[in-house]
């Protein structure tokens, strides 16, 4: 039987002990940080404030004063950095100046969420939340969608002075960022080719879409608005009758008739007053002259 005798030098023991400690530290650091972010996109309308959630878990006793929180875009633009117990914004991209905020008082409970103020259209996209300690860095990606649902379409009728049997229909709605407009007649046929659609930004940063179409009287028409980004579809139907087209002419006729009656009445009163005035200031009659001669 052969007996193997191992002899460990003091240097070997120190080396073994250091390796053991390093393995323990690596295992501790591995369970120290785990980032959690929303799986679904976060949606925000332009001009508002939004919070991109990010939380991290850590082992009891972890030194959070050495934790570094960094938010950045996928093109490596720095959105916000926090370390040494305070915001570090020297490398922050100018696009986000004075528009970001962390919650330092909540880092102790694992909250590394980012508050983004006055959201803009160009803010849309992916954001990375990275939480780092001395050895390890874990991260999660959050997608921000900048969009707002469109309002219920408003249908406006404008009479056509050149064609009394036609009218101009306008479909108006506000949202963000864009939507398609479709016009249907009463049989469901698409008549969008005859329309003209434009859009403009309002003071709140929302998009106002206006679509015009010249239609014939005596039929139903439907404006269909589709917001593909938020999977929103809005429909508004209107029935145009002859009254719709002739209402303006009727009003003009009634007003003209009233003015004519008033004018005739004023002329009659004026003639009466003038006649009465002349009788009151006229020359004496023959009877009056006979009595005066005596």
C-alpha cells in the first residue's frame, strides 16, 4: 500500500484561502443584484411626465453606497447616472438636461426607476437600466412608446355656394403621432380618393388631423379613423338631407323677408307722419277765410 503525503507550504495555504474567499465573494455578488423591468412597453403622450420602472434585489447586508445606477439609450447616450450617493450628470446627453430624475431615497428598497419629464416624440425607443456594484453589472431594457389616443371625430358640414346639391364634409380629430382617415358612402364603398387630408401640431404637441371631402346630398357618409400604433379605430357617421344643404339658403330667405317687411313698415310710417305734419302746418280753408273777412 502506497501512502501519499501532501505537504502544504504557508504560501500554498494563503493562496488556497484567497481563492476560497474570492469564490465566496463572487457567489455573494451574483445574488446581490437582480434587475426587474416591465415586459410590456410603457406608453406616454407627448408633453407629460412618465416613470420607467426598474427595481433590483440584493442580499441582506449588501453595501448600497457602492451601487451605481445608469440609464442610457441603445445608442449609448447617457440619460442619467447616479453613484457616490448622488447624481452624476457630467456625461448626460443634452437632450435630457433638466428632464430626468431618480429616487435616491428609495434606492435602499431597490428602486432605480427613472422619471422622464415633458416627454417628446424623439424620446420614443429603448432604455437600459443598469445596476452595478464593484464586480458585477446587471441590466434590463424598457421600451417607451410616445403616443396618445385620438379623440372622437368631429364632423362639420359646410354648404357649397357653387353647388347647392353638394356639401363639404370635414372630419377632425386630435391625437399622436398619426392616424389614417377613410371615407365610406352609405353602401360601404371607399371614397377616400376624393378626399384631402392634412395634419398640424397644436400647442400641446398633439397632432390635429383634418380630412375634407365634397359629397352629394341625400346620403349617409362615414369617417373611419385608424390609429395603428395603439390599435384604435374610431367611426363617425352622418346623414345629409336636403335640409342640411338648404338650411343656409332658408335662413337667408327668412332674413330677407323680415327686412323687407320692416322696410315697408318704416316707409308707411314715414309717409303717414309726413302727411300728418303737413296737415298740421297747412294754409286756412275757404270757410276760415270767409269768417276772417268780417
